């Protein structure tokens, strides 16, 4: 597994009228587990796993407060641990951004320049 920011907390946002405010829900992730195959979208972690991860932040949190949110496949380059940023040779207006995960989101404004 490549280096990442690890499991972290992210607030959600809600629209109230014309304003966007921080909501009551907090999501946590990513929690990587190796898939069985290319089409494996199963939830392999139980709610207890997440409760243990955030208990120090939310001491009053109970198991019934947690619900599984989503699962998906996170594409990664095998044995290559950097971003690939290259112009497509055929379509010159297209720039391929490959292997950009969490650190790339932090660098997205610099990449756009």
C-alpha cells in the first residue's frame, strides 16, 4: 500500500437557504482493505472498527451512532509511487493526471497552474 494521509475525519455540509453550513454528520475514511477482485465493493470493516478509530475524538460515541457510508475501488498505480502528469499525444488539450490521490488533492491548485 502506498503512503497516504491515513484514516481521517471529514465534516459534511448542508444547504440551509442560500448558505452552506457544516452539518451534523462526520465521515471517516479511507479504510483500505485489499479487494478480492476487480469488482469487489464489499464492506469488509464492521462498525466496531470505526468506533475504535474515533473513540478518542468522540468519547460519547456509541456503536448505534455509526452507519457504514460507502465502499468503492480506489485505483492506484502498481509499484509507482508518484503522480503522472502528461499531455495526451493525440489530444493535445487533454492532460492525463494518473495516480493522484489524497496528497494530489492538496496539490491540486499547483497542478492546475
